[in-house]
């Protein structure tokens, strides 16, 4: 099905955007950040195309049961992926606009910034495989990883405040990093949404979760 293929392609593109965002932040690499910003237009184009194809599929075939659940799930997954692409874009903008040439490696390690990106990418990869394999158990198991993101983000707030107090010239960078953590936490919320949609499509079960955007 063309719709399924397009969702997979968008997923791969958004994964690449977030993977590149990780490199851009850790190395404060303006070139990588600029590449992310340029590719954001492709993410937006995919979202519009998938939305249009969903509308056409419903109008032409009037799907029911599992086919209807699949189409509705892909519509919602498409929206969540677009939002994740927006977060990668926002992270890239922080790197592009920052005057900092590098981040304090001790601060980065204490914040567990690399680990937070890694969890996000693992969730994305596992969920894509769960969708390809139509594996609701794997999709549901990914949801528990969101707790790790919440804990890392919560801990980052105090760490950044204390660092800024001791390094007055880093206040802008710390504020920007706080924004990065918020975006990664919200990415986890959207990935949890995607897990729920995959389970709904395959098993017709509605999973409820409690998140900041539920």
C-alpha cells in the first residue's frame, strides 16, 4: 500500500533528523544544524501528502474494521511524526543561533544529554519495527522507556540552574539546553502516542497513558 510506504519513508526521515540533532548539539555543529533546517521542508511535504492520501483512501474505499483502524492510525502517526520533526528543527535552531562553540563535557555527562537522545532514537527504531512487523507487544513495551526521559528531564532542571549560577556567561546556553530537554521529553510523549496507535490498529485495544500532552 502506498500509504504504508509513505509513512515508513517519513519515519526514516524524521529519525534521521533527530539523529542529526543529537550530533549537532553534542558537537555544537552549525553545518549539521543547517542540514536539519533544510530537510524540514521535506518532513512538512510528507505530512501533507500522507494527509491527502488518507482522505483519498477513505473517500474511495470506505474502509471498515482493521482497514479503517489502519488508516486512522496512520493519520495520527503522521501528525506525531511531524511534531517530532518540528522538535528536531527547534533543536537545530538552538545550535545555529547559539554563540557557544562547544559544551562543557562535564556538564553534558552530568545532564545525561547523550543518553536522552539515545532513548528517543531507540524508541523510534523499536516502534518502526513494531509497525512493520505488526507487533503490538513490542509497541506497548516501548512506552515504559518514556519514564526514563521524564526522569532525565526532571533532573536536568536543577543541574542547569546550578551551572548557570556558577558560570554567568553560560546562561543563554543553559536556557537553550533546557529547551532541548523539553523538546526531547515531548518527543517521548508523541512516541507513546504512536505506540498506542499501533496497538489500536492491530488489536483494536485502546491504551491510556498519563503524559503532559495526553
